[in-house]
């Protein structure tokens, strides 16, 4: 079964672009929520991410993963691929 991957982004955010690049490289389909300037959407994201308002914020099967650095750390530790299914 393929994991449900969601990522909250800003269109010009370099960390968002980098995180999406890793997911693309792994062939992962993901749902992107580009929230440029949308404070209501950012508040919803912060609620899901336990108060984190930085971007990107990444969720795999509704589990909060964190941001770009967290995603890359999971990959380096060999823990990302099992989460992605």
C-alpha cells in the first residue's frame, strides 16, 4: 500500500523545493498545499503540526514528519522508505 503524503509549502521556499525534490526522486505521489500568504491555511497547518509554522511541513499517513531537514534525516537513517511503503 502506498503512503498518503501531504506537504504544506510556499511556492518560492527553497526548503519546500528541496523536500519536494527528494519525494519526486523517490517517485512518491504527494498532495501539495501551497499556502502562499494564506494565514487561515497556515493556522490549520500549525494545528496539525503541533504548533510548527515553518515551511515545509510534511505528513505521511497523517503522521507529522516535520520539515525538510527532518525528511532528509529520516532518509539518511534509512527510515523514510519504510514509511513511504
